[in-house]
C-alpha cells in the first residue's frame, strides 16, 4: 500500500521532451535532469538556486536551465 495523507493529491510531474517545453515553473530540477540526461549540475548564483547544463535533443545545442527553490526560472543559451 502506498503512503497517503488525507487531503493531499499526488500528481506526476510534466514529461519534458524539448527545450521549448522549458518555461518558467514548468518543472523541477529533478524533472529537468531526468528529461535531459546527462544533465550537468552547476552552482547557482545564490542560496536556494541551482542550474543544470543541458543539451537540446536533436540539435545538440547547449543551454543552462536555472532553478530557484527547485522550480525552473529561465533557460539561457549555454
């Protein structure tokens, strides 16, 4: 039996497949790392901030996905 807490709804995260789907708040650090493996973790610019170096599937273009408190904030050319 799965753990369940009354009043909480469990949902799956988005299935990110392309860099075009990476919009602010569209996913978490873990979801981004899984979707764009092998993503390389990078140091964030402030506490509670992280970044991932990712490569666009198909084109091979490099990007940096920046996260704050675990949620995607922006995607920059890498």
